[in-house]
């Protein structure tokens, strides 16, 4: 009888995975899979084969959480109920694929500093401008701050011209290290692999990886600086290596803690865009490097 009703009611439906049992007030009570119906004895009652343990989504639940719910319990469909537990609809795996694609697109574009979340290569030029320009203006303001941090060290830079060659490496490398940690953390939060409660465990692992990165990048920076500097200014290369190593550790720390903090505040971790993190790391790296160089010149009286 149940199968006959499904055939009549769901003839035009694209997907039929489960049958949901409700009472007279449409309150969800049980669930039975189509497979159970097909292979059960014809005279068996629905209540005898249906399960009382119904995995369901609430109407106010964010769509990302619904996708995670279906993934966690390996479901191909999930019922949606209102606050009074009344069945109002069904979300299928096809819907979840669309949700995940949309959310992934939004996160990727936010990390790149593109608002809106729905821009494509074929979007209208005015739409592209509207999505990108606010972020670019904000990043420009941040870079003004980074440039202002360098301004007090103009005398130091003029005394050691090779600094102009070395400093861009801090800008590019430190930012990349931070973006790597940031992207992995946001992705793990997005798919439900981790929660803010796992912050310290994740930070320990990132720091271990960061220390290896710091050693490799710091050594590389020293070797490159030794090529660019004269025998009298070889000490600059050692300072550069130390700062590169320190900046790498700072980068993985920020890339891990910032998205976790936003998630704990119930904000979207993808709001921390790539340009924001790279600018912050630029400022920290420049100030640390130029401060150590200035101290070396004025206090230790090292040669230029």
C-alpha cells in the first residue's frame, strides 16, 4: 500500500530516496528508506520497519550546516522541519552539490578580495568593478599603513641600499606562508573537519610545520643575501635570515588563529581575505627587519 501511494504521489519527482512518516499535524515521526520498502514483506506495517531516529534539518539552519549534516551521516536526502517539528520539505544530495559549489565559490572569491560571491568570467564589467573596487580601496589603505611603518627608517635604508633588494622577499614569501595556513584552516572549518575547540591542536601542528618552513626560508634568505651583499655588510644577510624565519612562524600563527577567532565569534572566516593577511605580515616583517638593522647600525656600529 505504501509503495502504491509513493508511485502515485511521486511520479513526477526526480528523486525518491526515503518515505517520511508524519502524524495528522504533519509532525515528523519516522523515516523508512525506499530499499526497506521494496525488500520488506508486503503485509508488514510501516511502523515496524521505519526508524524513529530521524536525522533532520531545521528551517533556520545555515545551508553549509545542512551539507555537513548529510556528509556526516552519509545521507542522500534529509527532511526539513520547522520549529514545531512539522515537515516542510526535503533537501537532496543534488541540492547539496549546488550548495557546496556556491559556498566554495564565495570563500575563494572572498580570499581573493572579491565581494558578492557570484562573479564569473562572463559577469558584466560594472559588476566586476562593484565587487572588486571596495576591497582594493581597503587594501590600498592598509598598504598606506605598511608604507607609513617604513617611513621612519628612510635613513637606515639610505645607509644600506641593499635593503631595497631584500625587503620585497619579506613581502612575497611571508604573505604566501600566511595564505597557505589561512586557506587550509578555512577549508577545514568549512567542511566541518575542525571546530574552534580544536584551535590549540591545529596551532601546534601548524607551528611544527612552520618551524620547518622557517628554517628552510631563513637559510635561503641568508644565502641569497650573502650573494647580494658586500663582505662588509654580510651581517645584513644574517639579520634577514632571522627575520624571515620569525616572520614565517608569525604567518602560520596568524593564518590559524584569525579564522578560528572569527568562527568563534560566529563570523565568516573567509572575511579574512588574502590581501588583509599579506598586508599585516608585510607590516610586521618590515618593522622587525628595519628595527634590527637600525639597532645593528646605531648600537653595535656594524659597517655599511
